């Protein structure tokens, strides 16, 4: 009987391990995540034009923000955030999800629909961020002790779901922390969220709207702050309160 129980226990353990790893294996078979790194745009302080990852030149390593774009690719909103961060002394790396073959849009801006089910973004986008983190550790222009992760909208979801190991801080913009897990692995990693009182991408008329601070996992974190912008909106970069909060957060957590 004891032997049978041990066998069953081992079988269950193997089943759980295979289930946990299946999603990542499936993602790597279907999608060439390395293309998101190869096609990344890099904003470098003191440089007018963007760089490729292999053309960046600096006199000494600098703090870096890995910025995950939203469902519409590297758009004007993303570029504005990158320019703002660059002007404040941070190198900004923008992995390009659409550099992957067959990558299509997974949202509908006309109806503010966040997930059309065309692309497994809940797994794919965090994998992109995780891949960028693994690659950036070997790059000479990066201050390895000061790497931050930020994302907006679908990119905010990516920042929310990416394993935290190695990041000095995580910034989530335009995403309400409403799906599984989230900012996992280290509950003491500093996290900042930027959200509106009502965001049409995440709440419909007459529906209750919950922000990141309303989630139990968020409340268990030792260093989590959410800035709520008054009114209705989705983009955050044009809001002074959002920009001020991001710079304050970065400066507070940099070595």
C-alpha cells in the first residue's frame, strides 16, 4: 500500500511538472521569441535616433528600462514613454512583438476588446520580457544592478506576469491586474501601477471596476503602490501625475 501511494505521488508530481512546462514549450515551438530582441528599438540618452541592440555605444553602463508595448505594437504612446525615460537618463529597450513571423493584433481598438484569442498573449508577452532580461544581462552598455521592467496595456499585462527575478522594480501602466498570478516570484520587488478611475478597455457601463489595489495578491506585497488618475482614460503618458510617479519610483529604487 505504501509503495502504491509513493508511486501515485511520483506520478502526480510528474504530471504537475509536465503541465506547468507545457505552455512555455508550446510557445517556443510556435513563436520565435528571439526576433523580438533582434527587432528591438533602443533609446539612448544623448542620441536623437533609436539604435539596434548591437549598435548602442555609451561611455559607461547605464540603468535600463525594458518597456513592453501594447497590443498595437510600438506606437506613438510607447515612443512618448521611451523618449520621456531617455530624457531622464535611462536607456529604454523596446522589444518588438510584431517582429515575429505571423504575429497579428490580438485586440480591437474600435470596441476596446483586449483579447481576441488570436495570439496566446498571456504566455507570449511575458516570455518576450523574460527573454529580453536574459539577453540584456550579457550586454556591455547595461548597468546590471539597475534593470527595470515597464509595460502599458497588453505590455502592462506582460510586466504583471513576467517573473520578477533580477528586476529592481516593475511598472504596470493601463492594466488592472485582473488575471492569474501576477508579479510573481518575489513579493518584495517594488511595483508601481498607473491606472485611471475608469478604463474603457477593462470596464463596461454599469459594471464594477476594480483596480490593482483591490486584488488580494497586490495587498500582500510589501512594496506596491498604485496611482489612480481621475476620470476615464487608457493612455497614461500624457498625464503629469503618471510621469512624476514613474520618475520618483525609478529614482527611489535605483542603486
